[in-house]
C-alpha cells in the first residue's frame, strides 16, 4: 500500500520491497546500509577502493543521518544553509558528489521548517552528472513527515518513485501516518536495490522468516494500527485530515503574522507546520517567548538553524490532526499575551549594560540565554532596580 502511495512501478515491473521499522531513524539506517553495500559491491567488481564512502545531504538533516554516518562509517558531506535558504540546494549537492558517494539524501519536509526539498530538480541534475561521469549515484528521500502529506495534498508533485534515481524512501508511521509512536517504513523501488546479503532468514519460529531490521522482536500493535488506519480512513480519509491540518496551519500562520512581530520561515507548500522567527530589532528572543509560553501549557520549541545559518533562531509549531481550529486560536491569543508582557519589560540593551553579576554573582561573559533567564528572574521579582 505504501509502495503504491509512493508510485512504485506497477505491473510486471512491480518488485518494490519494504519493511516496518521502529521509526524513520531505523528505516534510514537500513536504507543507508543498502546504498553502502551496493556501492561497495560495485567498487569491488571494478577493482577500485571501497573504504571511503560518503553521503551528501543538506546541513538541515535530522540527527538520524548523522547517526547513520557515524555508526556505519560513512563520511557525511553536508551542503551548508544560508540566510533565507534553509534546505539543501540541489545544484550544490550535485557539485559535492564524487565517485565515492553512495547516495544523495533529500528531505521531503525539513524537520526545521517543514519545507520540501526539490527532489525533481535533484533528479535532473544528478542524471546529467551521472551521464557526464559514468557514475551511478542514486537518491534516497527522507519523507519522514512529507510521505503522508504530499500524496494527499500535492499529488502532482514529483518527489517519489516517479523519478528514476529515487531508489528508496522512508516515512514515519507515527508522524502523519496517524499511528502512535513506534512505527516507520522503508520502501525500496525494487528487489535489486536491497542487497540480498542484508536479508537474514531464520526458521526457528516454524517457517522461513526473512528479517532485515536492526532489532528482531517488536510489538505488532503499531503495524496493526497502521493497517487499521489505512483501511478505516482510506485515501479520502487521509486527504481530509491532511487538508484540515493545512487549514489550521494557515489559520495559525495568519494569527502569528498579525502580531506584527514575526517572520514566517515555513513555506505554503510543505509539512503543516509554522516556523517563525522574530523580526530584526526585537528586544527579546524566541527562547524567552518559548519559556513564557510554558506558563500557558504550551511547549513550543525554540532553536537555532544549522551551519551556515546558526545566527537565525526560530520557533516551530507542528500541526497534527488533533490540533483544532480553537486550539490554534488559543495559541495565537497566548502568544499575544506573552508578547505584551515581554514588551512591558525593560529592553535587553539596558539589561546587558546593567551589571549582570549583581544578581548572578560574577562572570562578565553571558550568553543570550543566560541573560534571558536573568531577565526573567528579575521580571518574576517584579523589580526594575537594575534598570
Ligand atoms: C526529516 C526527518 N527524518 C527523520 C526523522 C527521524 O524520525 P523518527 O523519529 O521516526 O525516527 C525525523 C524526525 O523528526 C525527521 O523530521
């Protein structure tokens, strides 16, 4: 069902193969390992060195890609971000590949901003590069979130097995697959893309059982839950839920824009989430907003972008099926309250120029976060004595 959703070849060419995993992380380990083994086999056959594999990704990849690279000894070559551009640039990624590249990994729904990377353009540029060089570098799509969004909301967007170089795709069942935590999926375009040597066969459970996961035993409840959701909701049911998520995302985004304080970093086409940063010249930080929102029961993460956009700090609200219209309105209203409170506090410049060590007990170098927490403490005490 998932292979079909991702437009795997059908008919006589239908040989897609896949496996259920604990989440996208395990799925990515397996997909990465398959690419590494395929590349090694090819290099061995050519009598060329096979001890220095690398993988090309954007610097915005989720930590599981760094884990894969470190655990399975593959060099991670990251395309750096830049201010205003927070996903992997396909042209730069293709410039970085070489004969040791096992694959280029694109993300359908960047963890940080929800933005879809341009897999179609990557496929075109990499096809040209492969033609020029005689290499055969494939693409993996990390569709952890987007894999259950794009097929329903953007069916014409080509990011999946419709693109010839896309050999494997992962998706998290516990994100927009609508299942509770502990399920992910990886699908390979064809049997040839998953080296046979990675599949183990055991028979001590009474029949031949092929296994190609990192863990052996796991609960079947998530698999059943995923199956149940597919059957119960069907394509139309998923589509309705995802459309509703997009609608609530739009509502929240408009409310955030209306405050006049934020710049929206997420895109209209992407995962239903709103990522936003403070406009220049703000006297407080997103870390302070996140901290204050906790008082209203909201946990809205504030974080910084990866290299080379580390100076950008932002917040992110992921809209899932249970985030309703009225919750969106409540969050907007709480953000407005927090802004009002922060506006009434003394500007940070005067806190910076005040002797911070009067309260903290020494140390002249304070991070923004430390100043923020100091600032909070003085505001909690309702004192303006240092300003
Ligand atoms: C793009 C992306 N890839 C991979 C992962 C890891 O997924 P999981 O938590 O299912 O292992 C995430 C999780 O947030 C993600 O956003």
